[in-house]
């Protein structure tokens, strides 16, 4: 079975043609994105899936053009994100899998990456630093934005700093960090510093939706954090992955024509639905 939980409406744009870019302003088209949980094999081990994906992404090889002509041989089997798209008249509805780690989302070619640091430069690579409140969690480094990853993964040394700052304990059942209600009440913003912009993930944005706790093998009474370790210390060339738990809080634009990723706040950025 695939129980679905409603998420925000996110529009991922990657607009280009062979000769010149196409720009659409004030488009009336939006695509509602839904989270689909694959529970056919029992409860989901999110951390295991995401860390396995991170390892595969780090070991990818090839040139910049090659990454756009073939999919990375790894999928997010635990959680997928789908957009219902109508084609034709009358429309036939298809479920489009949203995955920036797949060749299906690359529109345009020969566009340089946002970061020159390998292997982050092989994907939607950006440079950022992360602070928890005013405490530096991760100094400026390269990583990627990836819809195929569910959690927010950071270098193991940064993860240790985050765990210490939040006072969280490691939950053996899920592999995720767990905090108490008291700790949640004093949780600070997790700030993603990209260029001159700061994208703040609120305390509510840092926790797994409590209504979905049992699907990941957790307890309904616990509070789990969506930030975890990428499985290696910083300095590896891919020191963080901003997964969908980050992206679902912001309006995200993937622009291959101009080689950039854009973020903006939405009504969901400060939502308290979790």
C-alpha cells in the first residue's frame, strides 16, 4: 500500500530550448506535490535509504554532459514525491515522479554547475554554510539539492554539533534523532546560508510529521528530527544534501539555462503542520 500525505504545492521550473530560454511570468499553472510512502515491505528505514543514496551519489563518475543523458542508478525506494499531470484533451492523468537526481529533470545541456567542487558539481551543487541559531554547524562547503533524498543529511562532524546543540538522543528504532516536548519548545532555527541569503528552517520544519511516525518504525508519542549524518566527515566534496524535507518548505526553481537554483519563502515555510 502507498498511503499518501498531502504536502505543499511546489513548482519546479527548468525551462530552456536549444537556441534561447523561455521565460514565463505569473504562470497560472501549479503542480500539487504529494508524498507517497512505500510501506509494501513493512516500516521504512529512512536513514538507511538516504545514506545509501548519498554513497552512490558520491561515487558517480563521468563528465557534465554524461550526467544529463543517463539516470543515476539509485532510487529513493522509501519515499517518492509525485505530481499529477494531465496530458491531452480530455486529459489523461499521469503520476510524474519528481527527482532531481534523475536525468528526467535535466532540461538543457552543457550548462556548468553551481559549484566547482567535485562530486557536488556533478549534480545540482551549491555552496552553503549552516548555523543552528548563532552556532555554526557546518562551515561553507559544497553539497547538493536533491529531491530523491528525504532527509537533510550533513557531514558527520556537523551532525555531532547539531545533536549536541539540540540535546537530542539517537533513537535506536529509527536511526533518527529524538527530542522531548521540552526540547522542541526551545528548538532554534536551522539557517542555510546560501550566498548572501539565509533560508531558515523553523523548529517545526526540523521534525518529521508526527502523523507518519509509525510508518518509519517510530512511536506516535515521539518527536523525530529530519537532520542526520551523511555518513562521512566534511571535506569530501559533497558535505550535505538538502533533501525534500528542506525543499518542501520553500519555493524552489531549478534553472539549467542560467545554471542556478533559486529559493523563496512561501506560506509553508513557517507552517506548523508537523
